[in-house]
C-alpha cells in the first residue's frame, strides 16, 4: 500500500537527484523509496544470528600475537584439502 509523502528538500539536491534518476533510468520516487527501504532495513536486526554475534562481540580474547591473515590462510588451506 502506498501513501503520499510531501518533502521539502533543497532545490539543488532535487535537481541533482532528478538528473541521477534520469541517467540511471529510474524515477525520483523510486530512488527515495529504495533509500528509505534500505535505511529501515539496516536499522533492524536481520536475524537471530546477528543478535547472537552482537552478544559475543568483545567476549572472546585473542592472544596479542594472533595473526588474522595467517589464521585465515591456514583455514582455507585445510578446507581445500
């Protein structure tokens, strides 16, 4: 369901946005709607996994000499065997 929305935006921004929409074959309405859809989606947790990862953040202590690149390389080598 669509609902009308009126916005007051700087004229220069509107003109640039219209030009961009025209160049990309989209409507200004479509650009604004997609921007708002993406913005709202980023503000909400995507899944239970994201919540669990957020709770774990900062809880795992790695050794000071931990080498992320070497660990990743090792993991990928083992996985490909």
